[in-house]
C-alpha cells in the first residue's frame, strides 16, 4: 500500500480509541468536564451498560453559545493556553480531546446554557459530523447524551462485556469520584433505577458509608489527621505534601486491589507504586493475597506532578517519587499503629507483637518461616521438600499458635508449622466436595435473614452465580435495588458475618482465582472455601487447633491447600541440630 494520509474520519476514530475504551471512559470524561465546570450536582444515567445511552447532566457554568461548535473540535479546550500551564493545572481536563473523541465513535447531543447568557443551545454530532445546531431554552449547565457507542467501531463493540458488567465499571467509577469529591452530589441511574447517590456533605467518610456500607465504613481508619507535631510517634509529612483519607484495618480486607483508590489532587489515578507503599505499610499484618480498602488523596503542588503522561490522564509522574512513596507509607503506618489491636500471641508468655520495622533477626526468622521454598539453611540435600514429602501427615501434637496465623506442632520428626488458613481451606474443600457428590450439602437457615447491599458489579456477579451458590448452600433472594436477602448459608460456615463472607466470595469469583481447578464448579467451591476458612490473624483455642489438625490429617491431600500452596512446613530434628550448632 502506498503511503497516504488517513481520512479525517478514520484518524478521529483511531485517536478516539486511546481515550475511549469502554462506556466507563465516556462517563469519566463527561464527569470530569462537569467537575471542571464547577458543578455541584452531577447526574449520570445509563442504559444498556452505557453502550445504548449515557447521559450526564450538571449544574456547572455551561458553554457560551458562540463556543458550542468549537468544543467538539480536536484539541479545543478552555483550560490551557501555554505549555507552562500544564504545571499549574487546577482542572482535570486539558487535552481538548474528550468531546471530539466521543463524537467520533457515538451519537452525541449536547444541551447547554452559559450561566451568564439568556438562551442556551442544542447541538447534535454524529460520527464527528454536526447534524444539527440551534438555540434552545435550557437551565444553566450542561446535559450531554451519548448514544449507540461504538456502533461504527465493530472491533470495540465486540470487546464490550455484558451490560451489567459495563454498568458495574461505571458504578465503580462514580464511587471513586464521589470519594475524591465529597462536596459534590453524584447520582447514578441505571436502567431507570437510582443505584448510587453521594450525599455531597463534604466529608469523605459519608461517601464511604454509601460505597462500602456503614459496618465497613465504621471500621476504617482515618489517615493524615495530623494532630500535633509534639507527638514523637507521628512524623509529619513535608508541609507541601498532604496525604488524607481512609484505610481499612488489617482484618478488613478484600481479595483484590480494586478497592485501593488513589487520588492525586483529587484526580483518580492508577499507580502501582502507591499501592505498593500502602501494602508495605501493613507489613505482615495483612494476609498474603489480601488487599486493604483504601481511599487516599495525595495533595501536592501542581508543579510537583506531571499529569500529561497518558491519554486517559489516569497515570501521573511525580517529580520526586520516593518522597511521595515515603509520605504515603508513613501516613498509613501512623494510622495503623495509632489503632493497633492489643497484642495477641498465645504461645508462651505475653509478648509484644513486633511493630514496624522488624529487627533484623525477626526479619530473618519471619522470612525463613514464611517461605517453604528451600533455603540453604533449612533444606540440606538429605531433607525432603514439602512438595516431595509423603502426601499424608503423621500424627501431630499441637503446641500452640504463632502470630495468630500458624499452628505449631510436634511430630515424629521434629517441628511442624501449619498455616491455619490453608489447612482449613483444604479441610473445607474436601468436605464440601464430598457433600456435593453425595447431593446433600448441609445448610443452615439464618434466623435473621440478612439484607446485603451490593455494588453494581457485585450485584451482577451474584446474579450470574446465584444458582451455583445455591448448590453449595447459599440461599439468596433479590430484595430490590441492589440488595439481596441472604436466607441460608452452608453448614460449614461457622464463623464470621455471613454477609461479609458472601461479599468476599463474590470478590474471589470476580478475581478468577484458583486457576488450578479445571471446572467452574471446582473454582466456585474453592472460592467459597477460601472465603469461609479461618483467616490468618485469628486467635484459635488449643482445642480448635487440635480439631483442625486432626481433620487435616484425614484429608486426601493434607499438604496443600486447594490453590496449591503448602499447608505445612517442617523442620526436622537434624535441621534443628544444625541450626543450633550441635552437629
Ligand atoms: P478538555 O476537558 O480537555 O478541555 P473536552 O473535549 O473534554 O476537553 O472539552 C472541551 C471544552 O468544552 C472544555 O474545555 C470546556 O470548555 C467545554 N466543556 C465540555 N464539557 C463541559 C461542561 N459539562 N460544562 C461546561 N463546559 C464544558
Ligand atoms: Mg474534558
């Protein structure tokens, strides 16, 4: 093919592809425009997962009649004049790409009236072409309707997920923006039903209640509430950098990082470094594979951050990454230590739980015990790796618990450490599989059926898995408006709040864990067992530990959990002797 210039239409569609990936990207761009326009009320309406229709209405400043057409031109913006402005930005938008990109891949109707003008305008743009433009009476503010998204871009259309899933992404997006802008009132109407509304009180906590429910919100810890600089435990952040928001205590956690939300100057961003900083702040108190709930806003002077990194503006580059990393980590640690639970170790005399950072010897021990992977110290050539050991367990005598997470036991050949969570998962997995094979899953009717408020995404996940969940003992009924009524749970579920467990299972299913399992049934069972198993960090009575170990001994594969991780690591007498320099 000879080199030629792309047609305007094709070039516009290609450019749009960078900004508009799915319906939620449209909603993101439109609500950012509403926020930039100084709106205090932003109403979002969605049909067909946003593919059929997205409407965003705001009470912002509106667009002057003379500028309405320009707004749809590529690189047309009212927010930026010179390159220097990029480092003084107070707005979310600046690239002038959103409206032309959306109009290139959908049918757009814009009705707007500038606050200072008498009359408003209506303009229609279809596939980048203006098809209509006339004066129109309208309230001050802007209403944009986007219909038939990607109708002419079959490649994108094909990649869209089920409407409920796309609507779920939009729901997540509104949650995030409502947390970042607690003084604004956001609402989401999905298929004519109001599914989310933020109170607009100016308090992030009030939005947390709406997003995660009062029970979870109440447990969240406030970050960056720097009270006094005389308190030597609190290291103040550099005065030009502020970290504020909420994080969950270690025992309130999720199966994926979706609920770790970061904002930089209220801009919602994806940043692995910040995720890492926060996870590290929890140190070992968070179970492996679990993530906290986080909503943190990092406020920095605009010249310390480059927001022009990515077309969707969802990534930023800090001038001094390590300073931000440290500030976030310190702020989260301060919140966690200020609220640290009473030390709880049941082995031997009361012993203060290690705090951040651990001493070198503690680190050494922790590393060796946490990783059953061969290390030069613990795996001499003659010893057997956990994986190659005989599959069965010997009779074990339970001695106690370490870090409320590992059961310590003595066996015929030395010391055994059992991961209580992994062990319980294995026990539950075999029991539930056996019960299902015998077609008699034990269920437990709840005396008090529990209404569970779900996010849109969770609701969709539950709908899709309701039958499968019923087959393992969860009896669930729709209860209107993103709420489900939990009537019965598996008989195996002995601990914890049933509704919390159910949400954990939904998270687990969504994450698509348990890749080892071949059938979707086995994956579901393994998600259920993971969620109902006793967690790391839970104190167990000696009798409970004995019972758990006894049941583990009876399973067919006691040495691994259903996800393939080891349940037991062993230190044989020969290793102990070598460690103590006896041989
Ligand atoms: P950007 O936000 O990067 O400037 P957009 O394409 O998103 O680019 O919007 C183009 C321009 O249209 C904006 O700069 C703004 O002047 C105007 N505009 C868009 N949406 C709104 C709105 N909801 N209220 C007021 N003005 C708007
Ligand atoms: Mg914009």
